[in-house]
C-alpha cells in the first residue's frame, strides 16, 4: 500500500490520532509541570521528611521505564481493587515520569540563582513560600526554558506508550499498529507517523528557542 493510498484510506484516522497525541501531550505536560513544581518545593523546603520524599519521588520516576510503569498501573492495581481506565493509566504514566525530570530541571535552574538574593529576601521578612513565588521560581523557570522544551518533546514521544493498551481514539503509534494489523501499511505507515512527530518536535523546538531568547532579554 502506497503513502497516497494510506492517506486516502486512513487520512481521517491519522488526523484524529494526531489530535489525540497533542491532547495527551498537552495535558500530561501541564500536570507534570504542576506536579514538578510541587515536588521541587518539597525538595528545597526546610522540612526534612518532605525533602526526603521529594528526592525519593524523583529517584523512582526518573529511573523507571515508561512501559514498566504502564504495566504496573494496568495489571498490578487491580490486585489492590483499584481498576483505572486505559486512558487514565496512560495519562498517569506519561505524567509521573516527566514530572520527575521537571523537578530536576527546576533544581538546576534554582542552583543558578545567587544565594545572596535569598538572604536579602529573608532579611526583608519574606517567608519561605513568598521567596519561592517571587524570587526563586520566576528565575528558575527563565533559566530552564530550553530543558523544558526538550522535556515537552520527550513527553510527546512518550505518548507512544498508548500503543501498548487499547485506546479509542488511538494515538499515532497505536494507529500504525492498527493499520499493520488490518492492512499492509508496512514501513510507509511508520513514515507518515514519523512525519507528524518530527513536524511537531520542530515546531516545539522553534517556539522554545524563541521563548528562551525573549526571557533572556527580559532577564
């Protein structure tokens, strides 16, 4: 089956799968962003148990393979009488792993901040969360635009885990598996999917570079 035939027969399916991939990417990245900030605050807070929990969280989800985490969510949780939908299991898997890397990037950004700024804020009477909100996080976020851009691209690619569970609608990689199960798409089906991934990654990288140059000028 040629690329033209694939697009003619499965063009709408590709569009729906692409939109599903974008939806999963955006939702997982936003959740990972919020969770990553929360974990980062735990890791730098003065409460030792919270710091230890934050470090433990990052070590676990930074080092566990995505497929292994998805398998645990889909097949192990039912033994604990907790049955989640395939979609929710996938969303959790592609959120927890990026959130750990999100925290690592933020910690790296925080390490670039002059400690004197924090000391000055304390001398002015600012509390911990005020220092986090007004001084630390704004600068850490500006310093980590490019790593966050790469993480967004990685999150998009991680949505390919959806091919391991039955989703409706399918994401891009899952659609390729479907096509090659019921038709002879062969490598051409992968080529079309790869084009969507590469195009999106290029656009994300372009936007990330523009944003990085802008925030550096403002900084």
